[in-house]
C-alpha cells in the first residue's frame, strides 16, 4: 500500500507570496493532519481534517489555512509568507481521528 | 493539558551497546503514547505505541518501551544499537481530542 505523499518536496518563495502544499493520504484514510517543524519550535500541530471538515486547529495565525477534498486529499495554504514560515511541513494520515497517524516525507519550504 | 519532556537532547552510543531514550509525560487522563523516529531529510516513522494494553510495548527494529504510570514515564530502549539507528527520536502524547503533542526530540549518534 502506498504511503502518504506530499508535493512538492521543496519550495522556495519570497516574503509576501503565498504557497499551497498538497498531501495525498494512504488509501482508505479519511483523516489528514498537518504539522510544522522548525529547529526553534520543534513539531507543532497546525490542523486536522476529517471528511472534508476541519476538526481541530492549532495556535497558528489565520494566514495558515487548509482544506480537504472528497477523495481525502488535503491542501494547506499559507498567505503573505514571512521569513519565520520557513520550515518542514509534515502531513499525516489516519484511518479515523483516533487512529495512529502515518507521516509523509514533508515539504521543505524556504522563504527568502 | 498534556505535555512531553524528553530528558536528553542528544545520546551517543557505541554500535552493539544498549540505547536508552528517556521520556516523561504529563496528562490529566490515561494517555496514548508513541515513539516516532525521523531520519535525516525524511518524515516520521512510527516505532511503537501504547494505548493502555500491555505496559511493555514492542516496536519495530528491536525497540521497546515501558509505560510506568507511577513515574509518568515512557522510556524507549534497544538492547544493541546499529549504525542505522542514528536518527532523531520523538516521544509523543495524544490528548483526548487526538491531537499529538511532541517532545523536543533526542538525537542519537552511533559510534562504530
């Protein structure tokens, strides 16, 4: 069974731009969660989607948003990029919200 | 609220010797606990999880962890380290809304 896939793997943007990251969950998984990983703050929860509805949200500004499609694929968007948004963004999928999460390889975003 | 403290930011061992990674948690209820491993430039891989069944949990690649409620600990061990074990390890707790909270991580170095 294919694992969680994330595209693109690497991105370089400049301040003020916006970016969209994509995540395809493991087949049969309906829950997708997003995390930000930085050297200073570690791994932090962004949000979780289940059946196209945002079920949980972490403490991030409104510039960070997401959505989930009917096929469970998810996208996250960051608008008005700041230097501090440079990070590895990880997506994880699970069968349901209470099930074990399996992570993708991440998207490395660099903001210049 | 739940939180995780990994007591060592870096552990260095010789190949073939035991590995011990220490984790303490705080939680207001019976938690689910996990250990994930992250190799350089890769996503997180689940090593093992505890969900209130047996207190000694066996995982992949020879790792195991023991849940001790009285000590609020969930330490990870492996009897004999291999070069391929060099990576960063995260202790994780799941809250009652299934959001994951990550420890700061322990970097493991294996000396030949």
